[in-house]
C-alpha cells in the first residue's frame, strides 16, 4: 500500500468529484482509487470459514474520508446526479464504494430512498456500511419528513419482516435519537413498545443501544419507557432495563432499580 501523499490524494478525489455526472466512469475511478491504496495483507472478500466476510479494499481511513468529502460536495452542487451515481457505486459491493454511495445519499430527500434502503439493508452483511446507511445515508430524508421516516421504520419492524431489516430499523431509530434536529421522540418511543419481548441476537443488541442513546438524549423519556415495559412484566423487559442502566444519570438508575425489585 503506497503512502498517502496529500497533494496526490487531493487530485485523485477531485477526479471522482468531476465524474459525478458519469456514474459508470465514476464507478471505475472509485475502484481504481481504492485498489491503488488497498491493503494487500488485509483485503477481504474471500471466504473465511463458513461465512463470507465483507468485501473491502482496506484503504486507509483518510483516503476514504477525503473521497467522501469530495463527492458529497459535488453532490450538493449537482444533486440531480447523486441518485444514479449512488446506486452505481453501491452495486460494486465493496465497503469503500458503498460508503461513497452513502455520502451521496446524504444529500437526498428522495421519496424512494426509504424503500431502496430497506431493500439493500436486508441484503447487506457489513455492519459498518449498515450503520453509515442508517445514519448519514438517511439523514436528509429523515429530516425532510420525520413522520414519513417513522412510518417507514414501523413497517420495517413488523414481525413478518426479516431479522436483518428489523435490526436496520433499530439502527435508523438510534441515528434519529442522536440527531438533535429530530424532535419526535414520543412518536419514536411508541415504536419501541413491546420489542424487548420479541427481538433476539443482533436485534436485541440494537434495541439496547437505542435505549442507551435515548437515555443520553432524554433520560426522563427513556426511563418512562423502561418503567412502562417493566409494569407489563416479563424477563425480556427486565433484561433490557438491567443492560441499559449505566447509560442513565444516577437518580434515574435508582428509580429503575426499584422497579426491577418489585
């Protein structure tokens, strides 16, 4: 892997920005860039045991971040080019090209973005990409119409949906809680009721992190949610409360502990 020369890197990422109106050319240039900086000792995409690890070039973080900034700036100037370019980059299937696609999506509030994100999230197995998509990738869409975002999240959380899509919905809700521009916390909390009793594995971990984020953003509302769940009874709610305790200020921890002892 060559060393990162700031002057050369600036020229390389500017080329990406210039190619935004030409998705296929942009796709080729992005692959060339990340392949140039690829870590040959760690590059993934081969089978490891019984699982297929995420495909990634292993390009250095400063290279990926510089490319994201350049292409995002280009998208703000030419938003009509962002959607086709994002789809083309995503289809390559590498972590780095997916992150570039997400940098473009952050400029979009397109009505079709939620449906597209749900489809690709249900198929994606790269946790880094999924978190970026749930957060920055949906940010403009989420801010443009919070009610529409919550309706979509509700549909993703339906029991009939795949575990992968439900987990993505919880990541998206956590991103909304962390976004101080998102104000409909009561509407978001409504979607959380009853989930502790029916999620397992990755979904349970995502729910715990969502409660912890809510505890940091609004301790009273987060505590009220847990107390309501504890009143309904059941070990899943108690387990969720115990695992989320340390995210709360001390006085809320005491209240939740008392409820756990009843």
